[in-house]
C-alpha cells in the first residue's frame, strides 16, 4: 500500500464523502481531489527548505493540526475554523503558487476553482489528523 493510499485509509471514505457534501460536489469529485491533493501537499511540504529540520516549519505546521483531532473532527466540528487554518497553512506551503495549484486541481477534478481551493485547504488538516 502506498503512502497516499495509507493516508486515504486513515482519513476514511466517510470523511471524504462528508467533505464533498459540505462543498456541494460528488463523492467521485471529492475522492479525485483527495487523490490529487495528497501528493501535491506532501510535495509542497518536502519542497519547503525547513520542512525536514526538527522543530522547523513541518513541526510547527503539524502542531496546529494534530493532537486529539480525528479526521471527522476536521470537517464536522467547526469546519470553518479548520478550513481557515487550512487556507493559512496552504498559503504557507505554496505561497504565490496556491491559486495555480488550486486551478490545476479544479481542472483535474472538474470542480470550480473556489471549491478546489477549499478542497486543497482541507487536505493538510486531514493529513495532519490521519
């Protein structure tokens, strides 16, 4: 099983489907977005110069999204807070490229650009909770 498949299993199909429902997209589109978004997000983390140093960017980043939080908490308990946090973290990872990545995700999944931006923002908190 690949890392991406392992993360999707930990996140859970019910959570991915609930995320799709919240954003008004199909389960198929939500799954496609998570399939594409996980490797993009992981690549962004690895590309960050400080991501692999202990206590650096990666440690600080995941301190915001880990702990006693499950994947279902990310989308059910105050999802607006998690989405706002995810947007901030996404911008920290991708910087000026955030919109370009969101548009590529939209093109790949067939969802609108604003919904793909929300999907991308939800992926990092979901990874952190997995």
